[in-house]
């Protein structure tokens, strides 16, 4: 959509620039103005209608492609015995990111939560300190995330918890 917006804007800008330059140069001498008006008077009426309509459509397309769509809220919805629960996904992700403070071996932790076919899937990206037993840390993180989700969300259907360690930071840095 951004590319279309750019292209429509570029064409409109080029057309505006061409008309502006033509008017400026035509105004330089009275003879040029008459020549330009005589040339335009030879055009049939339907050409003016077509040109004007085309520019209006191009302007409308430019405006419409520039409008931003409102993002749908990212929400986890599930039912329990008392009704329906809806939880904001960014709030859950922020809360899961705060688990980093519980583990000295983590230098960075970010989470991504998605709802897939009604089930909650969690992906964690972590940076760890050198010398960390990565498989053990990953198991502990998965267990802790499962506990946090059960504690705060209750009975939600968990699809899985993936942990990606994408950085091992040495103590010398």
C-alpha cells in the first residue's frame, strides 16, 4: 500500500509540476500564453472531461492509500465457567518479559504471544551469559511461563512454549 501511495503521489506531483512550469514559462511572454490557449482550444471537450476525471481518480487513490487502517486489538479470548475472558496480548508479553529478572543467567528476554486455532502459543527470544546450561535454563523458562499463564490467565489452552537462544554474551564485554 505504501508503494502505491508513493507512486500516486509521484504522478500527481509530476503533473502539478508540469502544469506549474508551463504556466510560469507561458507567463514570460504574452505570445506564449496565446499559443498555449490556442493549443488547448483545439482539444475536444471529452478530452478535458477525461483528463479532469483521471486526475480526480488519481487524487482519490492517493488519499485512500495514505489512510492508515486501525489495527485490530491483539486479544486472547477464552471461556471459563463464569463466562468469557479477554486479555490484551501486549500486556501478557510485557509481563512475560519481566520474568528476565528472576534468572541471573539471562541478559535479555523478549516474548511473543499468538493465538493459533484458539490455543495460546508463546515464543521467547533470550540472550544468556557465557557458561549457562542452556537446555536447563530453557526448561526452567518453559515451566515458569506455564506457571505464570496458569496463575494469571487460568484455564487457557496452551499450544506450546518455544525458547530461542540467539545470543551468548561473554563476561568480557
